[in-house]
């Protein structure tokens, strides 16, 4: 057992009394522990097994083969160990990022829009099947959370509309074994998006920081605030032991913004183990062109709460993480952010 609340997601969410009760329990778990877990059915277990197996095969390839899976149109593709930094320190993880697989370029080019540089058809099939499964789960979890918060039906509908055709994406991560000099896999941070659904293998290494009374967390969506390295060396972190057949779910920055701080984005970090480790981090997201306004107001916010253009937010987060990547240089060279800034 993990020591965290584990739920079973219904096949349909209708707004019934049982749905409201389940949503309240999920919200309570997030407020207490920062995460809850979902027991996967047999089909989801198989999708997870196949996606992890395909990822092990991909990352076992020579570096040159992996490094070929990059383009300058999107942030999809391979990221080498040490290419990503958190709070100025290099992270150990290798990553394959999967964003919406779209044609790119042309007169109306938008940042981050481009094809996924798949390493092969088998890998693509395993990942897309997995994405279908967790995407369906995300579609059911969000209305449950809205019901659990006691939002009016119109707000529940707005939340569903926000993610219909959303910029759903995934980061597949491989962590090397710990070395004599470091056990740091990824430094403390919160995730930039709406809802995170993660699957980890049997090795383990994930730590989360539950909400702490009176602790005010940076608003990561603001340009002068960042959660990178937040509370890295403080007490209060909890280990999330790997449990077969469960998915770990937690809020990201956009859900904190939407709920006016009623739900807080969950800080997390990764420590390396004595052998390599794999995890699948799926992000259930708003549409790229969505303009996001809070469903609930944050009492700490002053008048004039900002509106977040999701595509601009996503682009800026990735540009910050990968300042030297070809995609970032293309966005800067072509001035693509101006098109999104004008849409705010």
C-alpha cells in the first residue's frame, strides 16, 4: 500500500450524488496529501505495461539514434540527460516529449506546432494507445474535481469546454542509476499545466510535498515568480512508493490559477535509485488557444487578475526550460511569441 488515497474512476460522470461524494473525497485527498491515486483497470494496466516496455527499448538505443528524434517546429522528441535544468542545476533524466502531432510551418505558423519525430511505428502505436487511455481518464477526473469543489454546473461545463481538443501531451522519462556523486534526478518544482497523471515503474524515486498550513507558494505562471527549487531542502516531503496498477494524479499550476488557490499545484522531485527508472507523465491540458480566467478568485490576488493564454504560457515554460534548443531559437528568430501575446 502507498499510504495515499486510492480511488476507482467511474466509466461516466453524470453529476450524481455518488459522483459528488467521490469528487469531495478527491479534493480532500489533494488538500491533505497533494496527490491521490487511481486504480487502473486491466486495459489501462496493459497500456501502461506496453508504453513502459516500448520506452525501455527506445532509451536503450545509441545516443545518435535518439538524438535524431528532434525537430525545430515542436518541443516533441528526445531530450538528453542534463539538457533540462531545475533551479540552475542539471537534471539527470532523459526524456521523450510527445505534444500534439501536427503539421508545422507555413504562413500562419504558431510556436510549438509541428510533427512528433517518432523513432518508429511501434513506439508511436504504444504511446498513442496509452495517451488515449489517460486522456479518457482526464476527461472524467476534471468534472469530478469540479463537483467536489462545489462549483456550479456552468463552471463544470466551462472546465470541460476548456479541455475539449486540449493541448494534451506527455513526457516519458528515464532516470539513470544514482552515482557516487549524485542522487538528484529532478529538482523540486511544480508542473506548469492543468492536471498531471503519472505512472511509475517498480523502482520508485518520486517525492511530493503536501500543502503546508501558512506556506505561500510562488505563482509559477507569473514572469517574476517560479517554483523551481521550491522548498528543496525543507522538511515535509513524502515518498510515493510504486504500487502496481495505480496512476498518481495531482494538480498543476493552471488548476491552482483556475481555482483561485482552492487547490494548490503540487511540488515534487525525483531521487535516483540503485538502478534505472522509467515514468510516464501525462498532462491533461486546455486548448492551445484557450484564454483562461479563474473559476474562483484567489483572496491574495489584487484587482485585475491576469488572463492566461494557455499557448503562450506553455511556450514560455518550454523556452525557459530549453533556452538553447532549436525550437526555442526558431521561435525567437521568427518572433512567433508576438502572435500569441497579441491574443491575450
